[in-house]
């Protein structure tokens, strides 16, 4: 058994298979899950695990070169917007309409569903490389 990092075996395996340019959708329990990509559903009960917990766990394991979120998050969920801006400062975070985020999510290689019940707690990550 792993001592640290991601312990969920499906998620750990899916993360290990990601490569440069692959996209990962980290989403709340209400985001429509696109057909096609692998899905790791971590939702247990409303709010568990939180979007922040899952995002931070993934960021500890992945090199991320960019992130896309819905611009509606700023008005509907200012706390989530602030969290995203702290995790992806400057130009690393791009805001688009929620509809565009859903369209872009169709190209994700992996979807990680959290138990979050906060509107627009979703982000599409683009994997980078560590060298």
C-alpha cells in the first residue's frame, strides 16, 4: 500500500497514465460528466471530499501548465474563484463561459468527480512535463 500521495487505486493509476497535454476535469457533483474519458468518482456525501481537497491532492501529483474554469464562478462562488486564483496565479488560469468549459471537457482524458456541492467548482487542467 502507498504510504503517501493519492491512495485511491483507480485515481493513482489514471494519474500515472497521463502525459503532456492531457486534460483532467476536476468537477463538483453537479457537473455533467462527458462521455468517453475515464471517470473516478470520489463523491461520498455532499461536500466530501471537497473540491479543494481533491484539487490540492492532484496538484501535489501533477505538473499543470494551464487551467480553465467558468467565469461564472466569480459571481456565483467567490470562495471557489479565490481558491482557483491562488492555485493558478496570473495567466495560468483562463476563464471561459460555463458552456465553453463543458465543451472543452469533452476532450478530457480523465474526470475526477468530487462531492462538492458549490456551483461552478470545476476546473479543467492541462498536464505539463517535469523536465
